[in-house]
C-alpha cells in the first residue's frame, strides 16, 4: 500500500515539470549562486574597500603612508577622480571633494591626512600635538570604515618604521635618563639604516603585503565621521525597504500576471479577444494593473518604514514617487513577460521562483552588493533590483535631487519597455491560431 | 421613372471553402455554408468532428489556412462583423472571483458598451438568464447550470444579430438544459440568427430548422431534419419486434423476412406502416411469440449512423 502511494507520488512528480524544476533545479541554482558570491570571498577575490586618499600634509611620512595604503591589497585607493577619455587628468581630491564623492556614492570612505601629520605621525600614547587622520565614511556600508581604520594602523606600522624607531629612541632616552654620546651615535647609525631601508622599500613599486599587525592599535590617531548618514536614525531601513520591496514586488507581479494564463485556460481570454479588445490593449491594461499594484505595495512598505522605523519618507516624496513609478513599471513588465512565455501556471511559478530569487540574490535584495566580489557587483548591474535599490539609496540615503536619478530611472524604464515588448511578442500565440 | 429596387440585405453568414489544419490533422476540410436571417442552423457531429474549429474560425479565434468567412457581407475579422457576432464558447469563460453582474459589466465594456446602454444590457441579460436574484453572487458560488446561463449571457450582452452557441448544454442537468433551450428559443423569437453546435440530436431537432452533419471536418449532409431523413431513408421506417428468446428459429425467420436480429430484437425496414400487419401474420403462422413491437421513424442519429457507420456519441 505504502509502496503504491510512493510510486504514485514519483509518477506525478515526473510528469509535473514545474514541480521537478522547483524540486531539483532551483536549489542547485541557488546553491551555485551563493557559492559564487560567498565562496570566492575567502580567496583572493575578497572585495576590496574603495577609499579616497587626500594628502594635505605632503610630508615624507604622509607620502610613505599614502604609498603604503596603495600597496595594501585589501584597499583600492584613489587620490584623484578617474580620468575620462580625451580629457586632462583631474586634480587630486581635497578634503571637500572627497567628502562630496563619499556623499554621492563614488566610494564608501575617504581618508584625509591633515597638514602637520608628518611632524608627529605616530605615538604610543594618546596626547596633544597629534594631527588625527580623518576617515569620512558612508554608514550604508558599515564594513568599509572599520576596515579602513584597521588597515590604516597596519599600514602605519609597516610603512613608517623610521618614524617608529625615532619615537622609540626618544622614549628610550626619556626612560633611561639620557643617552651617552656613544649610545646616541650607535642609535643614530641604526636610525640611518632604517631610513635607508624605508627609502629602498619606497623605491620598490610592489613591496608585497606587509606583515600582519594588530589593527586595533593606535599608532596613528584616527578620527572617523559618517558624512552621509550622520543625521539619519537608521542607516539600513531605506536600503532594505527598497531591497525587500523590489523582491516581493516581483513575486506579486508574477502571481498577478499569471491571471493571463488563468484566463487563457478558462477561455475568457478567447472571449475577450473576440470582442473589441486587441492583445496590445489587453496587455497594456494588465501592465497598468500590475504597475498600480506594485506601486501600492511599495508605498505601503515605505509608509510602514516611516511609521515604525522612522524612515524619512515625507521629505523625499518626489524621489520616492519617481523611483516607485519606474520600479513598478519594470516589475509589471517582468510579470507580464513571465506569464507570456509560460504555458502553464506550474511552469510560470517555477520560472518565477528561479528568476526572482536569482535576480534578488545577484541584485542586492538579499544582501548588499558591496559585500560581494567586484565581478559579482558588476554582474548585479544586469538586474533591475540593483538599479532600483541604487535609486532608492540615492533618494533616501544620499539625499540626492531627482535629477540625479536619471541613470537609474533610464535603465529601469528602458528595461521595462524591452520586457513589455518581449511579452507582447510572446503573447502572439494567444491572438489566433 | 421606375422605382429603384431595394438593395438585397446581405446574407448574415457566408462561409466559403474553409480549410484549417493543425500540423498533420485537418480539423476543417473545406466547409462552405450559408446561414440566412433568423435561421437556426444546427452543427451536429461527434467530438472532434471540427464543429468548434469552424465556430472559432467564424469569430476570428482561428485563422483558416484557406477560405473566407463573411458576416453581413463584411470580412469576419472586421470590427463591423465582430459587433454582429456573439460567441458562447464551450468553456465557462468567466471571471470566477467576480459576481455575475461584474462579469457582465466587464464583458459589456469589452464590447464597447457604456453608461445607460450597458446598464440596460446587464439588466436584460440577468432577466434573460433568470439570474436577477443571484446577480451579486460570486460566480464560483453559482450552480453549474447558473454558470452556463451566465456564460451565455456574457457572450450576448451586446445583443448581436448572429449568435454562435458552442455546445451550451455541456455538463448540465436536464432541468438546466431545458432552461437553456428556452433561452435559445427566446433569442430566436427576438429575431436572432443562431448557429448551434451539439452532439445531441434531440437538441438539434428541437431548436434548429436546418441541420448540417459534420464529420472529419466536412459537412456530409445538410437540410431540415425531414429532408435529411428522407435523403437517407426515403419513406422507410424501422419495425422493432421483440421475439420470445426461447424460439429456436428466430434468427433464420428474421433473415428470411429481410431483417436482422440483435439481442432478441428483430429489425425490419418497412415502407408503409401497413407492412406491420403482414409481419405479425407471418410470425403467427410460423408459431413465433411476439412480446412487443415498435414502429420507429429514422432520426438524425440513424442518419448519422447510415452516413458514417458510427454512432453520434462515439
């Protein structure tokens, strides 16, 4: 009896392609995506933190520190904006331009070496007279500031060995009650050798990674400041409202878009198309419905965020409206396309699950893209999740004006149009046979 | 000056040599038809004969490989022709989560109705389908018969002059079937031209004044019921004589009189009812007990059987 039940179960599963895909293809596909994203993080392709470096000191010590930061594999440093093709090299970042760049999302952190740093670059104890290095960061990427601060200590230890030795000598002289002329001569000779070693290391373009150090030390004084979210109550609410919102929007749109398949199956679609309604009109109607549904869902999500998590919705209404319209349109087109390429509800459900979870994983709906390897971050831009999340982040996090949303809105609307045209193309099979 | 003769009204439906193939299967193999004003044409044939494909060709849901369909002189795909056609598909082509009234409102709007004319059309539909008291019930809560009637109403809300009913009684109980017959008769009373597909000959006999028998994508006979019977059987009728099962010579006796014996019932073709008397006399003479006797005029099913060698519901 039990064997019969088991056999029937497997027979039915074998003939239900949708269930088969959900059962065997989706988990494997997901495992692969997560393995690519997280598996590679333990290897050499660990995402590097992009940091802008401003040297206001222009001393030997600051130059060594900048060089050390450049050579640090965990950091991707820039001292000036990228040079555009055919244009002259732009000036180096200043504290102000670096701060603006962090605010507009060019990099998650900037490191400012202040004037006077070189006179007293490191210290074993806190005290006056030190010029702290400032780290400006965007707390929507909470990992970046901590990494930069830790790596800065490491780089200081390895790149400023001369300064460390000099400081050590001073402490020794103080602690021992004064050095004899002979001792002073020997120490000066050793300091000269250390400076020579520093100079030789400077001359090497790639000295390799420095030895591991204690990132929590305080050799160089550091002052960090969140330049983007310093006045915001919760850095990640807007991010997740958009990220989760877009993912569920896709599920909603694909489910509602499936009504097309229900109507085809019941014969209602035939009846509608035999009346005065054309397929284009019908799809436009469905698109409008799906887009309105998606907009309502996003609005509810952000209203909830405003009410419960203090998301600052009401001062960003224009940006929210623009992004919501663009995102809803694209997601609605996506839902229609899924329905028009599928032949059955089961097929549509499995295709939707596979695509939505994949796009959401790659596009940043499940975890932020900045923690992914650089290649995956670029691949993420092929998903409309990424563009929608970037747009909402610009609005709610960076307080950028609506005009700055042009790239995101352009990509989303363009993708929406293409998806709709594809849906129209595949829907030809319902027109007449 | 001689008065100008009024222009002849175009024929409601003209089908000319329609062919439709689906891969290797020829669903419609060159059907030509004319349906005149206020007529009711029955398309009678078994499942898979091509009736539905023909109907779907008329309403533009199937694109024929060759041939043409004209509605009041207009190509069937033209907006003017579509307005004249009302199609009731076999399936329950309704929105199950809307009420009956909401369904009628939606399909009325798809047909271009608005405002007062839409409201009046909905009211007419609800009364015609006897659904006024369940107008605001969700469709999926209605009985099978009610859904069928609503399905018909949704197809005819724009009051078309040509009504195409594709097996409208499929799966309904006898009472609901009778209700649907009355709805069709009411339509005919209002002057509609009706094309009615079925594989129930009693429906075709009751509702249609002309019948086209469809088999393997072709019309194999066409005419009124009496014409079809006369074409196939002339004036001949069948006498069905049940004989005593114990009679040892029943089969030989039946054969000697030109009949066949099936399950103890002897079938004799007769030209005149008076031939029955001579059969009874012969049976008495040969000591055969006749248990009962029926004179049966051939019907459409007999015609179909004779023309195709198959039963209508096979």
